[in-house]
């Protein structure tokens, strides 16, 4: 995988699950609007986010792209609001 520029972070999205009465449900909405993911690569201006971290980021504040046959999200560091 290449190197993102500036404060851009490459994130592999994780499917979000909802528990209903003891059952785990993955909804269609979470496929299109992920809010949690693993950081795959960071730009040289990122101060707090490092590769391998799991993060929560602002819903809809990303660009979806395919890099090396893998669907990932490009997110600005300012749109990451929590490190897990």
C-alpha cells in the first residue's frame, strides 16, 4: 500500500454489529456507513493516529476507494474522534 499525503488516514472499515435479544445482527446500513475501522496507513502530518490503531470516525466523512484490490476509506485526521 502506498503512502497517503498530509493528514490523510487509510482505514479498513469494520462491520458494526447490533445485539438484539441475544442475537448479533449486521445491518445493511453498517455496510454503507461504517464508523469504526483499523488504520492501515497514515500521512506524514498525522500527529495522533498511528498504523494498526482501531478508531471511530465521523459518519460519512470519508472517500471510499480501492487500493491493491482492497476497499478502504480515506479520512482526514480531524474526522477521527476516538482511539479504541
